[in-house]
């Protein structure tokens, strides 16, 4: 697909300078309420890349010394990193949930994801969440303290957590796992989006 005008290109990706100008235009500031500097932006992008490398939001340097950021990555900076209303992980989750809805609506894709259809014992939960047993048991106690003891039961003296319980633990305690699942699904939709002929990680040789 050929894209020539500067305005059209800006709808696909932005330079660091343009991002900084847009952040200032919208009155966004650092957590300390100070104007966002280029150094602040670079730190934010480093966090973005570390947390979401599979999203391919930044170009690679090929023909120039400049990097460019996909517009979706810019939205992440605005709605996740530089927002102040939510904890970073909660804002991150909300961002991916919203992006998934947008992709599903555009692609008319039906969400058939069923991530928590299996019951798990303590050992399986340790592996699933990559946590120590004591951490898993504390999380289960927290779940039970929230009047959700029905998700915990015993089979042959072994603790078993139902699929609904695993879902609750993912969304309320081990949120990083939930975010990983969301990102994976979002990228599956993104690949379908690209197959349909839409532009995603295309930087038109500007990098």
C-alpha cells in the first residue's frame, strides 16, 4: 500500500519529536507534574519495549539514525505510561482489553478464548503463574477471604482450584499473567488485521 502524505504517515507512525509535541499539546506531564522531556519519553519507550516486545511498536534503524513509533504504541504511551489514574499494570490491562475490542469489531472476529477451562492443583498453579508455593497459597487465601472459597476444594487431601478460581487469581492477583494472555491474543488479531490488508508495522522505509 502506497502512503505519501505526511498526514497519512502520521496516522501510521510518529517520530519521537512529533510524539513529544503531541504529549505537550494534550497537556500530559510526568508523574511529578513536570513537562515531559525527550529523556522522559525515551525512558517511557524503553519501558514499553521491555513490557511488550511482541507488539513491534518501534521501528528498527535501517536507513537513518531515527526510530519511529507505531500509532498504537503512541496510544500506549498516552493511555498507560503517562496516565495518572491507575496503577501501570491496571492501565496496561485496560489498554489491551480496549484494543482487543476494537480489533474484534473491525475484523468481525468472535472471541472464543477460554483461558481458564481447567482446574489446577498447587503444583500446577506454581508453574502456571511462575510463583513459589507460599505465594500461591497466600493468593488462594486472599481469594477465599473475598468469599470465593467455593472455587477451592479438596480431592484426596490435595487442594484444587477450579477454572473460575484460576481466572480470579489471574485477574486479581497475578495480573501479569492475564496481561500476557491479552497481549498474545491481541497480536493474533493483529496478524489477522495485517492479512486483511490493513497497515500495522510498516514504516515505509522511513527508518
